[in-house]
C-alpha cells in the first residue's frame, strides 16, 4: 500500500511538473539569439553537400535543426538569424545582403506567420499576433568591409546586433581565435576605427556582440560602449576552457554593463571532455577523413557527413542536457538571473546536447529550469526577457 501511494505521488508530481513547465513555456516570450539557417541556404559548399533546396517554409526534419513549422512547435517567439560568412569570402557585404534577401523572401511568402521586427515595439506586437518574429544579427565585422556606411546599410536592412569578429580578426578588432593562437599579431583589441564602429552601433541602436572576440577586444569594448552588450552565443570558461567562452571577470563585467550572455549549445563549448572524444572519433576515421579532405570537401561539411554516417558513435559523444544547464546555473550563481539567455547556434553546429535534437526541444530547457526550482518570473527572464531588456536599452536615445 505504501509503495502504491509512493508511486501515485511520484506520478502526480511528474504530471504537475509537466503541466507547469508547458504553461510557463507557452506564456513566456522565448528568444533564441543565434541560428545559422541562412548559412545553409547560401553557402556554396553546404548547398552542394545537401544536394537539394532548403527552404525555411518546407518540412526539413532530419535535414536541419530548423524550419518554420518546427520553430512554432518548439514555442519559439523570436529568432535572431545569423548573417554569416567566413573571413575568406571575397565580397562579404554582398553575401550578407544575399542572406537577408533569402529571409525576406520567406517572410514575403508567409506574412501571416512571420514578420521581421526592427524594434522591440514591433516584436511585442507580433508576439501578441502569434507570429514568429525574425530578427537579424551579423556574425563577423568583416562584412562591413571597413566602412561605417555599410554598417549603416545592414542596420537599415534589419540587423540589430553585430558580432565584432568571427574566428578571423578584422583590421580593427582581434578575435578570440587569433589572440589565443596567433603569435604574430600586429595589434590586439580595438583600433581607433574599431572604437568608431562601437560608437556608431551605440548611436544606431545596434547591439554590440562580444561572442568570438578576444579578451583585449572584449575589455576595449567594455571601456568604449555606452549601451549594454550581448554575447549572442557563448558559454562559461570555468566550466569548459575553450577560447570562445567567457571568464568570470568578463561575466561580471557584462552584468555590470547591463548586458546578457546567451548560452551556446555547441558541445565543444559546454563539455570539457568533448575535444578528446572528438579527436578520438576522427582518429578512428582518419583514412576516410583524409580522403574527403583530399577530395576538397569543406571541413564543416565533412564533420556533418561523418557524424551522420556514424550516428551511434556521434550520439555517444553528445553531452547530457544537465551539463548545458550547469552553464546557466553558473552565471546565475555568479551574477544573478538577469544576465543569461538562449543562443543555441542551431544549424551552425553539427552536434547538439542530448535531447536537444532540434528547435522543437526548447521546452526541455524550461522543464529543466522548473525542476531546478527557478521561479516563473526568473524563467521568463532567461527564456527571453533579459534579451528584450537589452534590446530596449540599445534603442533608447
């Protein structure tokens, strides 16, 4: 009898938890600040590998992490789409505009389901109308081609943040990759022009994104900006010492600045043991890897191909959801609940944490937060409220 009562108690507790997290998730404004879907439809190597047209408004389950129907299924209200290209693209500004064109075309086909919001007021209006809000973030300052006028042009087309660097440095800001691995840098941090870029972004109301930047660049930004910054897709260095992650003093500085850190789901950024597992995987398949590289296959595409081919091995490498949640807890324990959010990097990463297979799984983040004892108010902040606050602060004149 006691066992039966215990089992019934557990069952009803689980049912209440399920109802609670689903209700909280549906009521919250859920924002993901970094999704690379636009790269998939414009990058030549990726398009060639996929061997078919990837349209956001088609059913792409099993092909991508993202499509319109699945984002709605996942309860997502606001998606910031990354406008991205590598540093070796010849005409990065043109490429950026092509990606924006591709998003605008989808929105034009589905005006009752999607809208591109240019400010927080339009965002809130569209959320009330139950439309998916599309926003744009430029990933890599090289796309302005060293011209403030091109920064202005991308803002006019809807870009509401810019990541100052990608892995490659610009002529005016050094990246985390270069500051960590290059020994022959002629400068570190922001140049005078780099500070002009930050100042201009502040004037426009375009959020400065410090994901990917080096430590010297980071501190130069903090000492230059007069508006809150974001890390659109970064995680915690003390939990996983990857150069792309943020150290405690940086996290504290972002909190003092009033900014927000949007946690990245990418396994190398959340699991300190992943690099060793990944290295072992590619050593196990070295002959095939070397053959694909020799044949000219793009590195990112090659990884995706091998992970798909050897799915069981790849799945075994994926970190548990609980490890991702530790990054949220760490920041909250260090500086408070007002400075963390979601920056998944879906469709820009080849593997995801366990259970987070695609954009339909955002509610599992909410479920984990409920189970950890966070209040509804705090969960609403984490899911999107913190980013909305920073967006509004950047709009203020």
